């Protein structure tokens, strides 16, 4: 589900799915936690291929961020489509995650 | 705009995305392009979360999605015969964290209205305190009114989100 590549100081975790929903949330969390466990400090989750995100997937993202912060890591997001960006704003996730328009 | 009402049936094994698009298409057809463009995002968020909630909580029973459109509102409701939704805390709080509190305030013994109060953020929210449950909050914020009603005679739950067209 996640394809990982290093980009300077960052690790980009690209989501290889179109529907980021309840069905995928647990697996996403597990794979992202494996990336965190590898000791990466700056992780960017790339939503370029994602059409929509549901609350379960957002919960998994927040849960992963909590885990990352206990290990001194941070998670940002990139390439949110307009609907997903609006959803982040609606529930104020833009106050929690740094949102990149493009990869730094 | 003449009143319009249509029911759709959704099971937890159903494919959420095309089901949502089918209902969005119906809304677009009935409201017209200009209004639809204004309410498309809200309708989409509401549908995704009502359907996700159905998958989570109805234990395989069929959910009925009811779409009602008149000159003033689009109302999207989901009914099922799963477990009754209860707000246990006396202060009616369902979830609360640094960013917001979600309330379910009783209107009658069998009906409540959801309400979200955003908190002032004078500092970044404490991530370790954040809720991981956003479904009801999303629907509440995306709609002009979001209610839950329980029919004790029929044993059915109905979540209903209304979007004003004006």
C-alpha cells in the first residue's frame, strides 16, 4: 500500500491506493508505523493517487502521528486533492499536519 | 423545485465509492449545476461518512439511504436496525480534544442533534490528546443540521443530515 523513497532529509511514503477508507486504514497504520520504526524523522505521506479519505483513515493517520511523536518523528502530507484538502480544513487537521502542495 | 424523494439500499459488502457517486449524480440532476457545485463537497463528505458508519456499526444489516430534495434543503438520511446510538455522559459530550468538542444534545427521549464547538487554538494542539474518531464530527460540520432518531417501535436508527440550498 505504501511505497517508500528517501528524498534528502525526508522519507516520502506514497499511498498506492485510490480509496483511503476503513478497509485500508489498519494496514496503512501498520505499514506507516514500520516506516517510523526504521528511525526516519521527517515522513511525508503522499496522497497523489488518492481520490477520497474517510474518517477511519484520518484516525489511522492521527494515530500514526501520535506514535511518531513518541519517537521524535513528524508526519506531513502532500498532494491533497481539493476535496481532501477541504476535509483537512473542515476538521482542522491543517493545524495538526504540515500540508505541502508539492514535495519539498 | 418540486419535492423529490428516493431510497437507496446499501450493504456493508457494497462498494462505497460508486454508490456515493450514484447519489451525488441524483443530487446534481435535481439541484442543477450551480447549486450542486456549492453543495457537492458537503454532500460527498456526508455520504462517505454515513456509509462508513454503516459498514462499522450495522453488523451486516442493510442500510437505507434516503435522499430528499425540496426548494430549500437537501436531506440525506441513513436508517438501519443496528444497535441504538446512546450518548452516555450527562454533559452530552461524545468526543472532546484540544481542537473541538462534539455534543449530542437531546431534543426528545429518542432524538438528538449533534453540535461541534471548535476550541480557540492559542497554541498548537497536543497531538497525544487528539481524538481518532472524526466521522460524526465531519457530518456535523458538513451539514446545517445533523440529527439522530431512534424509533423504539420499529427498532430503527436514523441519522439525518440536512444541507440548506439557500
